[in-house]
C-alpha cells in the first residue's frame, strides 16, 4: 500500500466514509482526495491532528445531541409543516400594530433585496469593492433626511426600540447631563423597557410622565425637566395612536436646555409635519413600515437622524461622499472615529453589524413611493383608521378610550366583558382584532389597540365591526 | 456586466411627475383632511422624495449591486467575519408566508409552528454552547455582549457585590470594550503574548474582586485556541468573577469543544457568521446568548416556555434584566440558522469545523512562504499574516496588498486587525471554498509581492472607482445629497 493510499484510508476510515463526498457536508467542496492532499501539504496525518491545540480533557467526546441532518426535500417538508401551524396575516385579517404593521410591500423591494451582490456582501470595509452598498446607504440617508426634515441620518441601527435607547445615550453625552431622562407613558412600553435596561447601571434617573388622557401634557412634562436633564423622549403619533402636542413639547425641552428625542411612524410623515420642522434634535423610528415584512418582530430597521451639530456623537455607520484619485465622485464609511473598531471603549456605541439590507429595503420602498405615494399611503391609513374607529364604536359596545386626534391606530375600551377572551374569539373568526394593553397598563386592562393600514378594505373593516359586535355585546 | 454609465444618484435621475407605486382608490368615505386632523399637525407639502418610474428604479439598483463584491460572486476571506456560502434553500424557507407574515403580537395559539422552531433552535444552541439557557433576543453579536454584561451586573447586584471592571485582552474585537463601557463598567486591557495568548502574569496582576467579567475570544482573533483557557476560567472563578466567551469564532469548534465545558459562564453566537445567515451588506445579524443555570433568571423577556405540546411566551420573570430590543428578535435570521443546523446535524456540524480549520491551515501553509505568520505554523479557522517585512523592504503596505487583490477578483482579508500584529492581514477562508480557490488566492498573493510598488500603491486599477479620499470625507463630511 502506498503512503498516499494509507492516508486515504486513514482520512476515510476515521469517518467510516464509503463515498468521496458525503451528504452531511452540503456546502463543503473538499472531497476525501482534496482533504488528503491538503493534509499532506500541511504535514499532518489526520483531520483530528488539526485540533491538537485543544487540550484533550476539554474536547467533546460524543456527537452533539442535536437532530440528524435533513436533505433539502426533507427540510422543505419540515419547514412547510411548521409554517402550516402558524396563522399568517394572509389567512387572518390583521388589525395589529404597536410598532409592527401590515403595510404593502411593492414587488421591486423583494426583487432588489434578493440580489446576491447585496445580501451576500458585508460592511463596506473596502470601498472600491462596495460602491453599490455605499451608494445605497448614502441614498438611504438622504431619503431619511427628506422624510424627517433632519440634517443627517446614519446607515441604520437594529430596530426602533434600541434606536430610542441609543438616542437617549447620545443625548446624555451631547449635553453632558448625566442626571435624568424624562419620557412619557404614551411612548411604546417596550421602548421604555429597553431604555430602562440600557440605563440600569449608568446612574441616570428615568422619569415617566403619566398620560391618562392619551397624550402627555406639556406642562406636566416641563415640571419634570431639571437642570441636569439630558433629553425628553416622546413618541408621535404615540403608542396609543394619538398625536402629541409636539411644538409645545419641543419648547418645554428646549427651554430647559434639554434635547427633544422623538420616535415617529415613518408612514405618518407622508402627512404630518416633519420632526425637523418642529424642533426635534434626534429622531428615531421603527423602519419596518418601509418595505419590510412583519416577520414576528424582526429583522427590522432602526432609523436615526439628527441635527448636523450632533453628528459626531451619533452611533452607527455613516456613508459619506468624497472623490477617488481620479476625481470621480464616490462613497466611503465616514466619521469612523466614532466607532468601536477605532475607539473601543470610548466609541459612541458598540454597534457593529447593523441592518444594512433593511436600509436597502427602505430606500427602494421610499424611492418607489415618492412624495405622492407616501402621501396617499398615509391618507389611506388615516381615513380607513377613522372609518374603523367610527364603525367599531358605533356598531358595538366598544367605546373610544381617548378623545385626542389619532393617525392609523386607536384604543378602544371594552366596558362589558373580557378583552382577552373577545380577541381570542375574534382570532378564531379570522380577525386579528387588536393588541390587548393589559400587559403594560393596569388602567387600560379593559382596552385594546387597533391598527388600520392602507391594505385593509372597507369590507374587512365592516367584517371586523360585525364580528366584534357579536362578541362584545354577547359578552355583556 | 458592470454598467459604467450607472453612477447617478436616485435624486439626479428623478423628474417631477414620474411614478412607481400605484395605490388603490380610497374605498371608505373621503372626509376632508382638515376634518380629521388639526391644521398645525399637518405638513404643507409631502416630503420631497425623488420621483422615478419602476423600470428606472430596477435598473438603478441592479446596476448598483454589480459594484459590490459578495460571497455569491467572489472569494471573500474577510477574517473574523466568516463569509461562508449562504444557502439558497434557507432564503426560500425563511420567506414562506407562514414564517414571514406573522405579527409579533399575534396570539401564541396562531404561532405554534414558529415557537416550536425557535424552541428547537434554543435547544440546539444550548447543546453547542454547553450552556443550558438561551435568549434569542439580541440583534447582533455586539448586543449579545451588552446583554450578557447587563446580566452579569444584575447578578452581582443580587449578590450585593460591587464589581466595577471588565477585563478584555488587547487582541479583543472593538465591540468587547465598547459593550463593557455601555453596560457601565470600566474596561481594563490584559496583554497578549506574541502568539496572541493571554499573558497569565498580566491577568493575575489585573484580576481581583472588583472584576465582574473577563471577556475572551477563543479561538482568539489570531485564530489560535488558547490552551490556558481552563486555568484562566479557574482564576476568574476563584475570585468570584464570570467568564464571557465571544463566540464570533465558533466556526472552528462546532461539536469539538464547548464553551460551557471549557469554563465560560456566558457567550454569544453570531449566526450571520457561523450559521450562514447572509451578511446583508452590513446586517441583519443576530446575537443569541447562552448562559449558565445560575444566570438564567436574568435573561431578557420574553422567554419561550413549553407546556406539554403547547408553546407560550413568558413575560413574568421578576429577575429579568428587561429587554434590549423590541419584540422577539431578528427572527428571520434565526429561522435561517435553524435551517442551517437542521441541514447539518451533529456529524455535518463537526465537518463544517474540520473543513474550516483544514482550509485555513492549508492556506496558511502556502501563505507563510509569502508573508510571515507570527503566530506559527498552525491555526484554527483563520490566521493573521504580517505584511511588515514587505512594508520595510519595499514600502508596500498591507492596505496596498488588500487593494491589489481586488483587481484579481478576490475580496481583501481584514487588514490592520487585530491591533497586536503589525501590517495585519487576517485571512479566513471558511469551509465552503475549494482547494483550487485557495491555491489561486495564494498564487495571487505571491504574484502581488513581485509587482512594482508604484503599481501597488495605486491599486486597485479595475474596480468601479480608484482609492477614495477618506480624509476629505471626514474633514468635510457630506452625508446626504442636497439639491443645488
Ligand atoms: C470577534 C468579534 N466579536 C464581536 C463581533 C461583533 O459582532 P456583531 O457584528 O454581530 O455585532 C465581531 C464581528 O463583527 C467579531 O469579529
């Protein structure tokens, strides 16, 4: 037996392989011949020797206890079966919101995002090999500034909630006020939970102003802002769907030298005044509405934009324009001295991998919508939501929880009967009717939040009203 | 084929009156807007977005895509990033309507298939980690680090211990010290030996009862497994501290050794690296964490609980640190990870690591004749070559080499990281590359070292742009397009 053959046997025998290339390596090209040639080149006898650096006593001496390998066909059948145990928004009519929405996604968004050159590339560390991504980020940043009326956008954060927390940390370092942050009960409860988690060890006090009428009172907010308050975090339209008095809230913050951080619904900006126009200092948003599926909560897109003077405290990647050696316009990652790979513990944030592909989706979405499309989408949401709140409160025993103007969501109270039970039965009848608020608000335990996007039709809204009429009245 | 004409911005291509999206007519009564919203809340005009037709948009973005290198088109040996092949079946399956059209607040009765999948993923990750409790919530590796450090802080608060420091080796990824600072800790650097191992004397000098966590990457950022890990864990634990494992390099050790077995109390995975979630031009990733039994009560909410054959989300966990992200997490990435793990099974996963380490050692055996590899002749899944000699002999930097590789159709390695190697080129081939590709890459590296320095300092020559002026970009930042 030749040496090569002997090695062949050893590589093969060690794994008991009969074939040249076995089925548990679907994405590995190396055949046993390749492996043998490569081990020869390295000067090793067996694959096991590759792991000599790992002390014997620390090795796993048994196979991992995970399920056996599946072929593509078997995996497809398995996933299809699992998917079949879920009820998708296509099967039930979705009136759920609270930060994730069933908006329409034009086909070109999926088409562009499925380009392998986009989704299988990474952070553009080599700009010459990444002008596609860099230009997309630059365009995305521009679209976000156009949408929000702010000066600068970054290239994405993880999601709306962590973006809100990052914005608060940015406000703290910008103002050098480490004492207090003031927010309102009408801000998404999960965003406030994230903020509390992020602040837990930083010695910064988080004060939450109540919102019994559905919006925050500028006077009550102002009363909580002291000389060591970094910022005010509000949401507009807020978690209940109500519009806040943003001009007065901005004045309250600025009068005390604090920054205004506002979380917005990007779709609402087709219609509502832009945050840059009412004095916001940092704007954050959940970008899922802009062309991304609901996907049980992620991946989504954390949008962040700010005023130019604050950009050096901003977290995340930023694409910037420059020229190449021949004077041609091109794009790079810029202001990188803010970032962890350069500044380590002094960086503005720890964020590294962000949500690039979802920034791309948002860019395609916004470009496809244009000013007319985004306006129409916002108007359809508003009109349909108002029609729905009218039908629900007229036809059923539900009553509006608040009287403030709303955009695409509203809260209804269920005076007779159990909200959870009613929602469960509505789901059985084919309607995801709303998000119960009891998990977050004791005083709204008999309420739920209804969202109506441009995708909902009059028939679906009428159907929901009929379904809830039966449920809420029969519960009485 | 790249279209050289296609470099205009969306905003330059736009013309008033062009349309792409078409929306249906309003089917509910059209009440005037002024009756619906107060005038002061409304914007006088819609946002000034560009106006383009659908065909123009498709051509624009398609042409932009061709200006990227990507795993689908090029060898992409970007060290520390594990740029392996992204399986197409996972893309298809993660996009099934029953996986993707799901609202995060749907009743759990309508989510049983997805919760079963996520629970299955948690169990597989726990087994691979050798740590029993998993949270899928963090959105990326860095957020997994932050979450774990917040858990550590909560744990020491419960114990009534004031521990203010986090130690990281000087070879650590930048996210490690940045996460420690965000979690409210002071960071202290521990020195490495030339081979990249923890310098034990320096560790001993810096380790005391004010240290909450020692964060280690093992295999480390030089691609070396630190055999002292058992001793390191013992020293950290003896003083009451916790050991964190940065799991970015798990691709080297799947099924071979487990962090929990070598002493880690908590760790994160980077599913966009190890489990082939596509990198998306800079995300999305995910950053699931696995922790010891003692730390499980502090995991973020919600957690999946199983009651017979029903799955529920549990929110009521009094010791939980709370949340780091809204909703459940980057579920689409997690579904792809699940598909990846189920495709491989125990044998397949082990072979992933064997072949990743084989490919890296094979490439090292070739590259070391061209560029010295200070750590020695052997590595795990990646290695760091030094361009210092070429720099001093011929004035050609690691950056020049990186740029010239692009001309030959290879993405560059990670350069100038880790900071402890001069003119560092961190090369990670992954298991999904062929021997022929590795041979061609090594030959190209050799060829480049023979090329005239002038040519190299001006490289790349064939990409859509030449070297950009980064100083100008930072001095006069232009971060969005503005109408003149
Ligand atoms: C060693 C190491 N640690 C941590 C990270 C951070 O992970 P992520 O980018 O997913 O946040 C990375 C990668 O980017 C890394 O290479």
